[in-house]
C-alpha cells in the first residue's frame, strides 16, 4: 500500500525544496496549487461559482480568472479568502483524489500531496502523515520577494493571510524547520522519512 504524505507549510518556508528532495527519492508528487490553477482556469462550474461570489471583475478578457485581481480581494481580507476556499476546495479535493488513485494504480510507493492548504482543504484526511515546513518570518519575506518579484508590503499581506506557525506545528505529524542550509534540510527530510516508517510499523504492530 502506498504511503501518502500531505506536505504543507507557510509561504516562503521552502516547501518546494522539500518536494524536490522527495521527488529525487522516487515519490510521485501532486501539486495541489497547480491543480487549483487548472480548475480555476478550466472548470466552468468553479469559474461560475467564483464570479457569482466576487463579480465579473475577477475575470480577464478571455473569460478566465484574473488571479491578480482575485488575489487583491482575498489576500487582504480573511473572510473573502475563506469564501473563496469554500468554493474551490471541493473541486480540488475531487481532482486530487482522482490523481492519488491513479498513482496508486500505477504502483507508486509514495505519493506526496503538496499544497499550501492541505490541512484546511481536507486533503489531510487522504494522507497517512502530514508534514509541515516552517521558517522565520524575515527569512520567508526575503524568499517571497525574490521568488515572486513583489513588494515587501505585498509579501507581508500574503504572510498575514496565512495561519500562524502554531497552526502547522499543532496539526502535523512532523515539522521541518527550514532556516539553515540545503544539506541540513535534506537531513531533516531523511529524518522524517525514517520516523514515518517507524510510526507506520508501530501502528501495524498495534493492530
């Protein structure tokens, strides 16, 4: 039976780096954020639901969701972000479950669901373990500004729109702190994988 890992964490913490390490170790990876983008680009039912809630001002000239316009609405208002998540999460869950089953059918031993809202969306219920990646706020700010080419103020708004670190540490089986070097990050990932196997063996023995 495949091991299903839910990988989440704070924006700018380095979740993608952890994902790359897991991929190199042979894990099949589902990018939940890419799944969400595909749905908001191409799922007409989802687009309709979003427009009904946020108006046609969030559409571009091609009738697709304008992510920048929508982002300005939701990243500065937690209620609006919650409303958006309530609309798109069911569509995302259905698509991810389909992908997980597809990888399992192909014989994948480890499947990673990588997403910023794995816990909030309910994806965690599909997973054997939840792993969160966290880092200090100043480190994350620097990474977000460099990665996305946005202002410090915009980066701060993105951080404030997310859950605090305690949310991830309290709702995860394992927490990886990524404030150090790539080598240290890989050691942390290896430690998590080792402990994950031990945990699964313990659960099996208890059953």
